[in-house]
């Protein structure tokens, strides 16, 4: 069974892979993302799609370089919400998160998740999954309560779809996994480009499944 390395500290990405039958090794890249984007954009401004791709590539390359024997394929990911033409990562503080939600409620944005894969043999591939997210008409009290949980402070766009924030998302257009931060359909395609058969990545231990 090929070993998959996830170059991300995101619990949601790891949980998504595990739910899909893949048990990744977690290796986190230590990058100054703001500085990296600023340096890359010195000559040509980056779109939000390009920004997440740049960061996903940097994460994968950093982990592949520092842990060359860790696994058969390294996956780097990064996500941003594109709202009113601006790319929104993690909010810097509760006030910023509150301002965002007051702007986003009742409206929609596009969550872009960049993916960059590096196989042990050096081959690479990449792609971006983009999903439109429709936000509910939440009131100020709901926004304040949500921010008080701390959840929106640690995620791109200041919301989750797989946690408390899921109740504030009325609809999505596209792959909902991409909103979590890693697109399983896109990942399957990228893995195939590198010569990996998706079912071969499934853990041999089937685990226990509970049916309601």
C-alpha cells in the first residue's frame, strides 16, 4: 500500500482522507505564507486560484525536501475564500472574523483549494478545486456566538462546513470536500496522473462502520 504524506496541519483535511480510507502521515511545513505570496506577486499580481496553488506547492516541496523517505507521495494543500474579488485566509482576530461574517451573510463566495502532489520518483501534478458557498442570513447574535467558539479564527474564510459553521451554509455548488480543504475527486484524478490506483491507497484495516 503506498504511503501518503499530508503536508498540512489541518485536522479537517486529515479527517477527510481518513474517512475516505486513507491514513496519511502528517508532516507540517513551516512557511511564512504572507511573505511567500508577497515575494511571488512582486512582478505579477496573483489571482486567488494562483495564490492557493503557490502555497500548496511550497508546502509540498518543503515537506518532500525535509522528509524525502517519508512516503510515496506528498500532498500539499491550501485554501482561500474569494469574496468580492479578495482572497480571504484565516482571520487575524475576532473583530476581523465578525466583520467578515457581517459582510458575507446572505451572500456567496468561492472557496478555492489548491493541491500539489510530489511522488517519490520526482513527478509532480497539481490542480485547484473551486466551490461556490452560499451563506445563511445569520443575525449578529449568531455571529457573536460562533466567533466565541474560536472555530472561525483558525480556518480560511472564517467558516467551516464540517463543524459548527455548517449550519450557516445553505448550499454549495461544486465539490463540498473542497470546502473542507481537500477535494477527493480532484485528488483521485491527480493520483492517477502519477500512476496511483485510488483503491490501492485504502488502508487494509476496514475499521468499524456504524449505520443509523
